[in-house]
């Protein structure tokens, strides 16, 4: 993670923007020596959001399993899909 003072954001925006795009890492902007905000490229932000949505789906499925929802093996799913494909071909 990179750390830059708030004056760098004002005076070196282009360089900070480029750094965020190149590294994909957050850049902490400080104000009077204290962390104030975080800058992240749009691509890195979207990738993180996608990861969080994926993680949420995994948690949701795990909670459902723990609460008694039925689970299936890959073999059971394969058989079910083959049955559906065969029915669609008729």
C-alpha cells in the first residue's frame, strides 16, 4: 500500500492516478500526518467488488447448507444435467 500526503493529490494527481492503475493497490492519502482517505483505480475497485459479491454468495450457500438445505455431489448434478439435456433433445 502506498501512502501520500494530501498535497500530492492536489499537485501530483496524474502520477497518483497512474500509480493506482499500475499497482492496482489502494493509496492512502494523509492529512497532517493522519490517514484521511483511500484512492483506488476504478478497475481495482470493480475487481474488489466482484470478489466481495462472490464471497457473499459462498457465505450464503454455506449458511443455507448449515441450516439444512440439501447438498448434492458433482456426480448427482452431472446425472441431473444429463437427464435434462436428454429431455431437451426429444
